């Protein structure tokens, strides 16, 4: 596969400009917080609005129009590879903790990258400066390609958010004194153990005496009316057993339902509602067609969603200043950067190429899909890890070190330009 060095250099420069755009917005937020234009209360309030309102609206407006049964056939590969990326990242984090003695907090930093605001801004910038022209098919507009790319990114973000908030806090609750990493098997066992064993123990019934086989010693086992016992007591016992079983099943179902809903967060609800709305024909036309009865409502939701990307990035920059603290170990940060910006790019390129070779007939032939799949797991660690730290029992020192790592990680954001260049080379080879 030949590589045009001039094109590679131009692509790298374009991607660098796009990543610098993201970094500048982070810098604006950092400056606003440092200059007291934004205080902690405002920072927290806007951050909650972004996560609970603006991001769900963005997911709804972007995913809904394309959530048709035909289009959903192309989404499955995004979910599968997103989970594969996180599993492989966990393995690298496990190796770092076990072999190199790195602190436990490096594991979630390895697994969870900035999967929403940074890629969305990067995609928008790459489309504007023309870097993605080679991914536009005949008769297509750049806007159509970017719209599909956003959906692929948002599906990946949905999967990342689910896993991040489901198991992220458990990773930081590991014992920091001996560096025990998160164990998925123990986590699953602890989840199952929460299901109550609510089946009451009933006395075993003796079919010969028509009475309990383990009667209480204070009460004699007297059976004055065997015929009545046969006709009434046995059915009553069976009814009691049925009630006990029903109650136990109901309680177990309640616990499992609570566990399932605990995985859900506002962005996940936005995505789920978008998929439901897209799969119901009359609702999809009412919401997402220009002449639909509910098009005005959908437009208002879309306008709110458009606020998310830049505003969230601005506030994340503010949080980088307010959460700065102790310096993280140099070795751990170097290992993290090596994986986040280089190794994971090789992993994603390899998996995408292998998927095309092995499952090409089952994956939608779309260059922007492959490009997004390569880009999805790369880049700096997710700034939402600061929220996961607060949800766990991690120490103040861990919270400060994680915040400082996130700051340095996002300063290194321009390194993602190399991933963009490599992704374009691979995609052009797969779609000549």
C-alpha cells in the first residue's frame, strides 16, 4: 500500500489544526475559571445541564432520523468494536498495574477516552477544512457524510457511557494499598449476590401422615381429621408454596429491574428514545420530517442539542483548572499516553481491517464508518472520570492526581492528528 507523503503531511497538518481548535476552547474555559468569570457553582450547574439536558437532546436529534430498521443493520459493528476496545484497554491497564506497579486509577484512564465532545468537534473541523473529502461518495454532500459520522460517534459514546458509569466507580474502589485491579468476575458475583433469597423455608410435607415432617416440639402432631387434611390442608400448603415462590420471583425481578435502570443515565435515555422514535414509522415522520406534526418540537430539541459540544468543552476546560492538584507519576502518565495516542490506534486499525476482511458482507460499506471506528477509541482520557472519582470511595489525593492527569492529557490532544492521518490511509486502502 503506497502512501503519498505530501498528502500524509497535509492531512496531519489539517488534523492538528482541528485538534488545536478543541484545545483552544478548553483553554478559554480554563482562563474563565482562573479569572473568576466562572465559579464552582456555575461550573457544576452548567456541567449538569450539559449531561442531563443538552447531550440527551443531541443524541435524540442525531440518532432519531437515522434509526430506521435498515440503518440499524450498520450500527451493530459499532457496538461490538466499542466493547472490544474497552476490553483490550482494560487488559493493558491490568498489565500496567500488575507488571509495572502503576496506581489503580490508571485503569479507568486507560479504558475511557473522551468519546463525545472531542470527536464531535474534531469531525466538524475536519469536514470544514476539507480533510474528509476523500470519504465523500458520488452524489453526496459533505454534510450528509458528517451527519452519518456523528451518529456512529454517538452510538459509540452511548456504549462508552453505559460501561463507564456501570463499572467505573468499582475500578477506583479497589484497595489502593496493594493495587488490586478491578476484577469483572468479582463485580458480577457481588451484583448477583444482591438478589434477595426471599423464598421462605416451608416445612417438608409427609405424604404418609399428611403433616409436617419436622413439627415443632411444643405441639403434638395430632391428626384427628385425616379426610379433611387430605382435601384442604394439602391444597392450602401448595397455595402457600405458590405464594412464596411468586413473592420471591417478584422481589428478584424488582432487584434486577433496579440494576438495569441503574445502568441508565440521561444520555442513554436520549439514545433509547431516539431509537424507539425512529423505529415507529408514524412517530418518525411526525418528528423528523419537515412537515411533520411534531417537527417544531424536534427542532427545539435539536437546538438544545447543538449547545452541547462547545459548551461542554468550555466547562471541561474550567474543571481542569478547578480540579488541578498533585502531580501524577511520570511513568504512569507516559504509559497512559503511549497507549491512548499510539498503541490504541494500531489496535483500532487492525480490528477494522480484520472486520472488513472477515465480515465485509455483513458490514455497511461506508468509508466514514470505518474512519469513525478507527478514531473512536483514541485521544485523551474522558474528563467525566472526575465525576466517577467523586462517585467512588477514592481518596482526595487520587482525585487530585486524576484531575491533573486529565489536564496534561488534553494538552497532548494534538497527537490525535497522527491517528487521523493513519485512519485516512487505512480507509482509502479499504475503499479505493
